[in-house]
């Protein structure tokens, strides 16, 4: 089966409260964190040692779902906030993973894959920084210095774009991988040129449009930093999610303080397969950037099949030295209306006959359409760039038609299904590699 790999994109967002004067500049003091506040910021990593004395924290950071494929994105951290690597082959610690729905529980066969600095693909990150008036001069400078540290410590192959926004949005640096060039363009100058209202959702979509043109060899991530409510965006949450998911770009959000729209930021992160952080202290700016960047390049993946759309609860259990560690993650894999979604079907090379192992994915879609008889579907076929472009166009059309015929055989009215082929025109991965070509040979669907 085709592997669906989860990547994470991150936006960081920050909010303010009462303003005081500090040496002639506006400064906003930190709010007192709530009782029990104890955030985890990963700032270093080490190899896992099951004989170590540290307690273990298991975190399902997010779950990606496409058709009948689900991929859980996991981090293991000890009680010194150190990310643990090299544990994918420690089969005895990965005890159990259960995916449950209203229909019951499904115990998953564990197959853990690890990605880390040495084998993780290069990434292109857009860092989106809130420069609205509520940030204040000092906090804006602290944010800018934290970004500078991230630039200084980045991997050589990774590309960074720097975006600042209030109610207007501007690219200040990149996309570029040269540290000196990025630092020359990144000024530590507070709110200079900014200081108005906040357009977070519009800024996210601006970042997505820039990353869309980045090399297909790179994973694509966005990092946003904000401090309050979005009060001037023209775009809605659904617009942000649709834009990011169709471009295979992931959004993580971090907000600051009490006066923030946590619900909006969590929803954007969850629906775009990102990570959400909520912080309260200015000194944590450095930690949260480092945390996000480290997690982007070091993670475990568990991929499995599901047989229904709707609400799912994933429960992961890790066992070490007689102790059990748990984490849970709830997600809804219902296909969004109006957005292209990958249908996990496979074809033999140069063939349009649906492979047997792909029929479960089509059946799952047919079941959903039967329970929602008002929905219609568009099927979109794609190929890699091997061979003649005209031939590929016809082949992609035939493959989409094959999926339509399978849906009809499962009881779906043919009048509810349209299809089209795109050939090799819209690659989502690098056609110069076998893995990239495999990702480009795909079928997608859109519900209306």
C-alpha cells in the first residue's frame, strides 16, 4: 500500500493584556500562568535507553488521515524534556494502539517508522510573526530574537521564509537557506512599520501560497506567532484549512496569554495536521521555536487502515520496566465538502485495473455516500511524468473511470459520480525519485 507520511507545519501566535511604560517604550507584562501550568518544550534529544531512570511521556502530537489511511505522529520525551530517538526497533515498548469508533474498537498491528535529523527530508518553513499593536515593542523584539536563534541553528539544507503582519502582510526574507542572507533581512526593530489590527488567517494563507512554489523535494511547514484575536482577516477558517491541505502544508499554532482565540487556533492546527502550543511567558519564546523545529525533524509514525468515516479515538500504550504510559487523540476523518482528498487506491504500472488491496478504500467511500445520499463526487486521476504526456492524460482518465465503475458496482448511482484525468500536470512530490513518482500516481476525490 502507498505510504502516507505525516509532516508537520507550524504557526506561532501571541496575545497581550495591560500595557505599561518601560524606558519610553510600550511593554506588556506576562500574565500569571494558571495553576498546574507545566509545558513541555523539547530542546535536546538523545537515544532511548529503556534502562534509564527517567519517566516517559508519550505524545500523539497529531494524526493525519486520507481516505482509509491514518498516520499517527508521535514523540517520546523523558521527564527532563529530552526527545528520545532510536526507539522504533524496540518492539517490546510499543505495547498497544487502539482506534475506536461508535462501532467498536480496532486493535492496530504496530509498525513503527522513525524519522530523525539524519534521514528527515529538507524542509521549507514560513515563519509568520504577529506585529499587531497589542504585541508591544519589547515583546515584538523578543519574538524577533527568538526567530534569529532559530535561523542561526537551522540545518544547512532547510529553507526559511519570514513574514510579518498586522492588518497588512509582507515577506521580509526568503525563501532562502543561507543564514547570513536571512539574518541580514531579519531586523530586530520591534513594531517598526506595523502596529495595527490582526489578520492571522490571511497571513497563514499568504504563507501557504509562497510555500506552494517551493521545491517538491522539501517538506513544507509554516510557523505563526500571534498574541490575540483575529480582527481583520477576510478569509475564514475553512479557507485556511482548504488552502493548506490541498497544498500538503501543515500548520501548527502557538498562542500566548489569556486574551486569545484558543478554539480557532486549535482547530486550524488539528485540521491541518499541525501541533498546538499555548504559552504564558515571554521567556518561553525561544523554547517554543526550538521545540517546534526539533519535532519537525524527529518523530515516529504509525500507519494503519480504518474502515469508516466519522469520530475516532486513538489510544497508544507504551510499556517500560513494568510501567505503562498512555496518550489519547481524538480525530474526525470525515471528508470535507469542497476539498480534494486522497483516495488510497493502487494500480499496476501502466495499468488501469484496480488492485485488490485498494477495494476497501473504495468501499469505505461508497458506504459514506450511501449514508449521505445528497452528496455527489468528482474523481481526479493523476500519474507521474514517466512516458508521453498525452498517454499519461488518457491513463489517468481511465484510472479515474475505473474507480467510478467500482463505486457503481457497490450501489452508487452513476449520475452522482463524475471523473477527470490530469495526467502528470499536478505533481505533489519529486518525480526524480521512485518514492516521489509513487506519490504522484494517485486518485483524489471531491465531495459536493
